[in-house]
C-alpha cells in the first residue's frame, strides 16, 4: 500500500533540464507529456509513467507542456490539492483546467514560430486537432516524434511488463469469444468496414475472454488486435505471456503476432476499409493506415458499447461479487467503528485491514484500485493516495473516508463510505446528510430510454447546490465485469456525453463534499441500469438496482433533514443489507449490523 518516497525538487529539476536539452538537440521548442500509455489508458504500467517521472505527480489524470523557458502541469478538480503537494511550483506552473486549458496556456506562454513535438502513440486524433490549430495560430509546426524524447533521457525506465495471460471462463464471461467477435463483425458490416483496430486494453480482454496482470489492479494485458467482419482476428502480444491453455482457448480463428509487429502490420491493410475510433485510438494508428493506403472509417470503437451492456451471467456475477464484498466491508465497518475512537489506527493500517478482510472472500483476484484512505483533511483530496510520508492517524472528532473495491472472478466492486471517528459535530452531520440526499435522489430516479448520464447529473447535486455547495468530480462512471473499475462509454457528469444509459450498464453513484483542511465526504454505491416493467404513464422507463451492500453511518445522518420518502429509502436499503449479509457474518458483527440498520428515529 506504500508508495515510494517523493523525490526532492532538485531531482525533478535535473530531469526537466535533461528533457529540455534533448528537445533542443532535436530542434524542438517544446513537447507534450500526457498521463497515458500507448493504449490511451487511464491506469498505466510503470514503463509508461512519463509524467510522474518528470514531475512527481501521482494522480491518474493530467498533462504537461514543456517549453524552453516555461512548463506547466494541468489537472482537474480532483487533484487541486494533490498537485500542490507533489509538484514543485518552481519548476511547473500548476494550472487547473477549470481556469485555463493547455492550449490557452500555450497561446500565452509560447513565442512565434515554435516547433512543438508530441508522441503520436500517446494522443488521439481528436486530441491532436486542437493542438494543430493552436500551434498554427502561432506560426509554428506541430511535429510527431518517431520516438519519445522523455524515454531518451529516462535512463532507468522500467521494462515492459510480462505478466502471464489467463483465460476468463465462459461461466463468468457469459458468452464465448467467437460469439463476441461475431457481434463485432455485425457492427463492422453495418458501418461498411472490413476490419477494426482495437487498442484499448479492456476491449481486447473482453473480446478474447482473456485477463492479465500488466497494469496494477486492472486485469488486462498489453496487446493490440485487428478483428475482421467475418470474426477472424489477429492478436499482437508478447509470446512469453501465453501458455498452451491460452493458445488453445484462442483457437484457430485468432492468429498470433509479436506486440512490436502491430504498427508494421498496418501497412498490409492497403485498400481495406478499417474502422478507427478517433476518440480512443492513437494518432499513430491513423497515420500508419493513411500511409498504407487503407480507407479509414472514423467511428466509435464497437467493443466499448458492447462490453458496457452486461449479459445475464455478468449481472448475476456482479450481484454475487457485491454480496461477498459487502460481507468484507461490513466486517471492516464494525471493526473500525468500535476500534478507531480508542486511537492507535492510521490510514495505512486501516487500509491494510480492509484488504485483509477482502482477501478472505471467495474468488478475489486483488483490489480494483489503490484504496483511498483519508482521515480528516486528507479526505478532502478526493483521489488521495496514502503514503508513508502522508500517513495520518484517525483522530476522535474527525471523519474518515474510505473508497475501495475488489476484483473478483465474477465482478468488480467500488464502494465509498464516510465514517465518524467518535461523535460527529452538527456541521459534519449536515454535510453528510446533504450528500446522502443527493445519492438517494439519483438512486430513486426513473428516466426514459435514451437518457444520458449528463442529463441526470444535476439530480445528485441539487441538495448541495441548494446549500451553496458542490463537488468537482463526476457523479458516476461505468464499471467492468472483472475488468477496469473505470470503463466507458457511459458516465454521469456535468460534461456532455451523448451515450444513453441502457439496461445492463453498471454505473457508480457517488456525490460528495470536500472541505479543504477539514474533511471529505463521499457516499458511493454501484447501480445496475434496469427496465421498470411497472412504470406509470405512456413511456418506457428505466431505473437503478443498487448492487452495493453495506450500511451507512447512522451517527452522521440528520434524520430531521430527510423527507419521509428519504427516510423510507434508507430504512428499506438497510433492511435489504441486513437480510442479505447477516447469514454470512460472525455473530457479533451481525448484532452490530442489526443496530446499524434499525429504522431511523
């Protein structure tokens, strides 16, 4: 659970100077450093952590622009506190995206006629276009580099991971790889394409019913794939990861090639109609296909949409995984509630305790992300990552926020609870209750087919808005089935998203409130989008089935601030939690749960 100690600013000063020297030797005036890998992933292997190596920033989203005499790091609202703690302001201007975009900063900071470099394997065509416009406006050139200059000066860069690939059995996947590739082929035929390029790692894992361990907490393997309309496929993957079982599972409709053969193989697609998603595929893919004389069909990558709709086996698996996860979480909450007020606990030890309890559950493959374990003011950093240096004790009178999840054979979990250490004060209870009201409002919403998460986002924020408060992160993200804990294409957020929430999708519901220097509050359950057979009126309505099973901290609920319907929802949810979990809990925890889930006063 412990990260490596942060480097002194002098180390990052030397790294920044080395990069600038490399850029100058290449005739470049600047370079773009995104926080992603060659597959446009959110969570990336160590060999792709270029931004972290350069700046010290350990968040999961951000970007850097390096010029000859200025440099800036750009983060969203999740990381406004973290970036100030981890990145030297003497080396990098720390810019919040709500205040200024990277291209806006570049327009102010750069001179005329600059040569700005980028790695086309780390940017999508959609991301390159605004940069091309921004550089052209300064009379400069945007130059794709064949190799990354950061890699040229990163002398101890880790090797590409080589974790073994495993088969994800059909009893958990619900469908065979051949059937899935048949669906992909049908989409290609409908769009007039012969082949699709798959670069997203979770898409490849889903399409071939394989899992891996190349990215921490994400059961994926580094690979590329080409899938044809007839269901045949070519998988580009390091051979050392595959054993005879996996090769037999892939079958004779899947030909195997080395990972590094992917880009050269694109040259053989001359004249073929190749579907590429400009929002998720690297610019280098489009450039290679254009050079080969292929006909590029720009359209949404089909697997993301297919994968988002969980089949009946995956839905049942999610329910089963959340039951086991709820047992572990409830045991943890019981232990924490009784132990924390006496002192002696800290963020690391508490996170380790939760991990150990999860490990006792059947089918656990690991955590689904680094546990966010934030006591007091650390909880106000909504994507806080505890280290030995930041580790804080849990103190009476403070709040503790824990956001965690597990990867199980049959599902992926993600849950956040906020717990009072001892007796909470009135302000803490008021803010907690506002967040709970926002959660309930979204969880109980009925909505017509075709509704997007963007249209629902304000429902969860309304109670906070009415009190003049808000949170600067999305309200919900998609979740995989023993895959990435964050998956698209659906989401619930302020930002526009044209993807409708369809039955079978799993999304989180996680409003929050963060008071800098004091505490953070977030309440998160996962929801399955379902059809409502008994809906009133004349239109088909959808709703949410709550998958997560764990009690709320009733000490933090201001019952007087809840409506009768909200109190009834809490009581019904708690009754469901109690009935589902109690048979699987030790007697003392079951007794505690009965008290915690009794009807609200």
